C-alpha cells in the first residue's frame, strides 16, 4: 500500500510540476508541519480513492492515535 501511495504521489508531482511540500501544505491544516491522522487519511484517500479503509492506530503519548506524516526542511517526508 505504501509503495502504491508513493508511486502515485510521485507521478502526480511530476505531472503537475509540483513539489512535495506544496501537496503536504494543502493537507496540513493550520500549517503545523505535520499531518494529523485525519489529514493523513484525507491525503491517502485523495491519491488512492476507495482503496483504503481508514482506522485509528495505537494511541501515542498525549493520547492521540494513528500515524503522522512530517515534512522535513528540504521536503523530505517521514512517517512517525
């Protein structure tokens, strides 16, 4: 699933001549610098419509559950 997401995202970025940071910023409500589980879910659903069933991950410190995605200073993306 992750490979399909990144392949689709890569093709989209090339086709639209966009940078990863631009797409990331679109889904990053509040410009926090990271995607909350709900935002990440919207990103995945946007690029892989109907192919995923969104759920919540294990709660992390602070009581929030689910994965997060962060965009680094040079546009690198990492999962937390």
